[in-house]
């Protein structure tokens, strides 16, 4: 017979978005009781499966939950990113979520955690260990925090055939090869952040750039990490420059080239116009290191890995026996159609462009403080992730509209300015800064024309 329990909310998924939502919800609704469930053994989502050398690609303060800053807020004082905010390691992120769960959520006596359980629908859960079921009587809402869960190499098989004798490893297995002696030849498969991390890891261990073959089906635009920082003069100044460039651009590609001139975006190969714009951050030193890898294969996606070659959409490449093929080709970000956040369930999605933890915390705050679903959906429309440059412009336009919607409510605006998860936060100490005032003025001046031009490029309005 199934066990039963009651809760106001059943939150499915204890990753970054689920944790941020629950944290804000219980902080602002003192009566809310929550059951938080995850298939994994702890909180932290995909970070519990991430490769050992992963780091957060953005500044630590932008990530985590609203009540508890991730990291110390310090600036780096040595190394190639001196002057930029610290970026947490994967181990630090996993430890952070374990601490938030124990010291913040469970300690409230209003959150119950059910690890190692799968959600069967409604309020039904099943233990992955024992098979026993648990029925949660949900008084208010089920919250889906898995709608945009990323696919990562550790949990996603290679999207190509692996023949017997081919050496194919997920990116997380690379360090295990080091004690036995680094292989002579490597093939890194993938175009995004995971692939860039893999290449940087190899180069940092003294692997000759000529020993690395990098399969990039598409070249990526990436954001310059130096301008995505938790300082309103920097972040809002970047946004003002972005919108000013958009207002003058003649085409989507022209806009990205202008953004490159402004130091907002980076590309690895200056001779190739990228067609991918998922836009994780990248440091200039990383770009320079990646440019030393000259053996770049642009023959489409890998279809088969054989012991001595790889077969792609538009040809094949001889690799030689013993070459290690590094699988970095999991889908990463997912692109289901945006749906209203508040419906039969609460479906967590980004609200402000590119900052999922802030969006989830914002949804938790709005759920705790507003009563009408129609109003909540109008205040917090979802912003989808981007894949292509046109998607990226749509993401900017929709994120801008969402920011205007929730920012127009004094209570929400005041809350948003209390959390460093909000990249556009203007704290009390920033109100009298001349550089912040200048950035805000330029942003307001450039926004109408810049947003309108990007909306046309993205096909959101008739041309």
C-alpha cells in the first residue's frame, strides 16, 4: 500500500531552478509546505554528474538561490581573470546546494526532500531503490523544474555509432586517462562550452595543439566574460552598448560583428561567421588558447567513430588507432516550446534573458506574493534559450519585455534589487554612482530603437 503525505507544493527537480524556486517561495510565503523530489541522491541537478574540471561559466553571484550567495563575492586577484568575479568549481556548487538544502530548506521544517524518487504524474512518486510508491496530496500546485533540464555527456550516450575498438570517452572520463599517460592524439567532438572546456583542459596539461582535432559542426558566438559581471555599471553599460549596436545594424550578422567590435561577444575563428549563439561566457585568454588548435573539422556532425577514423555528415577523417575521441556532443540546452509558467502546473523557465536561477527565484517570489495566474503570467512571461543568432535576438527582445513587465511593479522591482542573482540589480550602494547613472541613461536612450531592430531581425514583427 502506498504511503501518503500532504504538501502545498510538489516540486519535481532539485537542480538549480527547483532550488531557487523553493528558496524564494518559503522565504516569502511563511505558510507554504513543500515536498521536493529528485531522481538523484541529493540536490544540485546535473552538477552532481558534471565533469571533474567544470567551472561555472559566469560569475558565481549570478548562480544559486536568492537567500544564500554562492561564493564569497570576491574578485580574482591572480591568473588570467584577475579583476573578474570568482567562478565556482563543480565541487563547490555541489557542496553549496547540499548546504542550502540542509541549512536553509530542511531546517525550515517546511520542506521535505525525497531523493532517489521518480515522479509518476500528479502527486505520485516511486522510490528508485525499493519501488515503493508515495502519494502526495498537493493542495496547491505541482511545480515542474525539469522542463529545460540540460543533457550532459555523463548521462547522455554519444549521438553517433561507436564501433568496437574505437576509443570514445565522455568528457568527464578524461582525467582518469592521465595517470596512465596522456594519449598522443585527441578528437574533441562538440562546439559549445563543454568542448571548449575539454580543449582548455588538454592544453593546460601540455598537450600539443597539433595533437588535437576539434570537430565543430557549427562555430559559436560566445559572450565576453569580462562584460557579464555583477557590477551594474559594467552589466548595464554592456546592455546599453548592445542595444546601441542593434539600432545601427543592417543584418543579424552585422549586429554580431558590431558586438564583437564592442568587446561583448567573442568568436574562436575570426575567418568564420558563427551560426550558433547559445552564448555561454568565454574569457579572452581562453579564446586565445583555443585559437592555437588549427586542426578544426567542419564536415557536419559525427555519425560513426571507427578505430582509426570518424565518419561525418560530409566526409570522414583519419584519426589513427589509439586516438581518444572525447564526447562533448550532448544536447546541453533544450528547446521545447515556451509555455505559460502558471497553468495546471507551474513550469519553470527563464524570465530574464540567460539567467535561469534569477528567473526561478522570481517565479517563487511572484507565486508567494501574487494570487491571480493571469496576472502572474503577464508579469513573468517565459524567455526561451537561444540556439542561432536569430534566436538570440528573439531572446533579447522577449527578455526585455519580461523585464519591463515585472519591473513595473514596485514590490517586485524592490525584491529584484535585493538579490545578486539579478544581473541588472542596482543596490543601495550604487544609487549615487555616476558610472551607473550614465549606463542607465544610455540604456534607456538606446533601448527603443535597439529592441525594435532586433525584433525585426528575429521575425517577431513584420519587416
